[in-house]
C-alpha cells in the first residue's frame, strides 16, 4: 500500500457472461483511467477470484467462497471524502460505464477500510 493511502475502497461485482469482454475493456481503458484522475485516488488495481488452496490447521484445504463476486477493484484513497467528491461522482458516471456496463452488473458489494494506526 502506498504510504499516503489511509483507506482502501473495494468495489466487487459479477457481470453477465455475454458482457464480460465489454466489461473488461471499458473497466481497463475508460473507467479506471477516469477514476485515477480524481484527486485523492492514489492507485487502482483490478482482481478476479480464483480457487483458494491453503494450509489451515496443518491440513491443506481448498476453499470456495460461495456467493462472492468474481471481479473486484481495489482503490487506495487519501481520504474517505474522495468517495463523496464531485470529481468522483463525475468519474463514476462518465464514459460507457453507466449505460453500457453498469446495467449488466449484479451481486455488487462496496467496502471501505481504514488503515489502522
């Protein structure tokens, strides 16, 4: 995590299978670049769920999280106020995201976490 980031914001969701390519294209080439221009946004990275195998209690286990969204974006923020700023509001409703992508997302989850002192 960047030294100035006090918060991480995680936006997770699923997308209709027939819109997956459009979702990834718009997220990578339009949505993330616009969000990165918002004052107070330090970084943005996208993640996709994969099977989890780990050793727990001396035993190797494969854990499947039921109902968790497949796609997540993690944003490092200087302040929680970034999420209610005019610049954020404009960025999240710009480009093709609100009309061509957002309507085809579901199982959306938003989480804000603060760095512990």
